[in-house]
C-alpha cells in the first residue's frame, strides 16, 4: 500500500516565497495551541507550538509531527521543551493515520505542506518530520518526494525495503525494547548507515509507543548537531560541549552495569557524530578498547542468536495463527493460547535480560495480531467465532485492557453467544470502558441489548 502511492502523496506545490504575514495570525507563543485549521483545507487541522521569541522577521526550523492516530497534542508534547529551548516551530497533525490506507495521509500532507510555507516564517532548509508506527513510512516517502526535508525522527516503524531505499537525510531512530517493531527499527538504522547517511538509534524501556521526552530531546539536539555539520545553522560551541559531555557520561555509565556492548555502540556514535566538531580522541580510544574486548564480542554474538530466535518465534506464531484460521469451528481461546505457547512466553518475559526482552517482543507481536489485525480481517468476513477466540487470547495476555474485552463482547454477540458476550462486556466495564454512546448504538451488540444485564452495564458506564 505505501509503496504504491509514492508519487501521489504530495499533490500541492509549495509557494515560491513565504507569506509576509507569517506569524501575524494572533496565535499565542510559548504554548501548544490545539485545533488550528489549515488554510488550504479547513477540514484538516493541527496543534501548533511557536517559540516564545518567535518573530516572522527571521526564519525558524519546523518539526512536522505525524501521529498514526491523529493525536496531535499527545504526540507533540514530548517535543515542546527542546523546541522552546532551541527555537523550533512544532506543527502536529490531527489527521494522519496508520493501517487505513494512504488517503488520510495524502490529505493531511497536502494541507500541511502549504500551511507551513505560507503561514509561518520557516527555514526551508530545516524542515524536519517525526513519525511513529505507520507514519514513519509516510515521513520517508515525503522526504523522498519533496527533496526538502532536513531530517527524520522515526519511532516504532516497520522495515519496508522499498520505502527506506534511497533515503539521503539524517535519521534518528527510536524504539521501545518491548516493541514488536523493535527489530524493524534496528534494521532501518542499519540500512540508513549502509547508505552512508547519518543515523542514531536510541532504545528505551517501553512498548509500541512514541519515544519518551528525554529521547525526544536527544533527537532534536541530534538534528541540531547534524545541521551544524551540514552548514545549515551557525555552530554553537556551548551546545556541542554540553551534548558531548552528556554522551560521554552516558557511555561511561553503561560499563559498570555490564552493558559493554551498548557502551561500545554509544562511543561509536559519539565518534561519528562529533568527529570534526570536537575532540573525540578519548571516545575513540575507549571505542577501540571495547571493540577488542572478548566480553563485547560474546555479547554481540549472543544478541545475534537471540535476534534469530525472535525471528523463529514470530514465524512459529504466524504458522500457528494460519492453522487456527484454517480450522472450523474456531478453537476455544484456551486451546489457541496453549498452541501459541502463551504461558511459556509470559514466564520468559519476566526479568531484565535479553531472553525476557525477546519474549516481550514476541508477545507484543502476538497480541497486536490477535487484538487488531485478525479481528479486522475476520469480522468483515463474517467469522465472529474466530475473532472472539483471537480476542480471548489477547485478553489473557493483557487482562486489564477494556478495549480488548469490549471487542470480544462484540464478536461473541455477533456469534450469537449472549451470555459469554455479556460476561466479556462486564469485564470491559470493570476494566474502565467508558464510551456509553458507542455501547448504546453499536450494532455489534444488538444480540444482547435487550437484556437486563446489558442495561445495568450501560447505566454503570453512563454514571461513570
């Protein structure tokens, strides 16, 4: 889907010069402003951050944030403080999407592109994109199509060869260590480096989510460093000194914890990032020592083995799910969970080591398929029994997720299983489900709507 629309993502042309009225729209500075409508298409909107000292008489870097659910405020908030300190504009779309085709993204981009050029005094050499999950691909396609992007901040995206091939802009890559796309992001980072383009990879403790604020700050600062290297902004020795000191301290702190492989990679990044801008002799010396350390060699080999193990586990999961889909009637959730070896994966996922991290990523891969992708395929195909079983295993993996329980209730209702559907709905309400309007009107719950239990559950949600 993504590759097929490469040439059609951006249809609007950027204006030749920025509007003289840039920044005179009465929008407040120094805070995130919600619901700003695009002039080219008022149905498209965004959240905006203008630096405290914003003045249209000068040009400012701009970060365009593409959230896969259009959650513009939540996505942009992590970038606001570094944007405030470093003088960046942040424009965060309400309308970008993932997993629903490219049309929403095409409309959003075609509205935002002239908006940032005409309404704000941007530095056209310093337009940056930030994407998460499915919108990482959108960012790469937009960079390729326009040739006008200075850098990409990518979080939690899949590796798709035809999307990333030919990239020529610096890429800051981030992923949670329990993200089902963690290995995909590592592959993106490796591919960018293979192409001779600057790239940085930061992992954080978490799942499939935007990077935390401290990683977002690092990403923005890293883009500043790349801009200095490429002559896109004046050199700031104070910023360089602060960044280098922080990087060296972070690398040194990893070694006492036994994380020598991670320390080696950090020193390697320091050398690549600061070479020619600062004296990196101490970092180069420590890098050489770690590269020659047998412990680091063993850790790298172990990482490769567990990466291969993760790939085999994912293939096993996929094969098991294919057999489940081919079986009639649908296996009960407890049988499917046993075939998927969920209990073993959950035991392995406990702890802090590489085995635990691998198991958490396999479970995340399994959960997203059971809770999202399979029901999305099965319900339109009139296979609610299979959808209910898949969602039943997802509820076992994440028992406090009200959306999973609600969707299982819908699938069971469509399958004509009234009592189990109401049981699942009760679990959804107990877990915090709060959308009374959806519950009241959802056609998937038609089979249970006339029951006293349903009415009591609806009343409980309405009171909430």
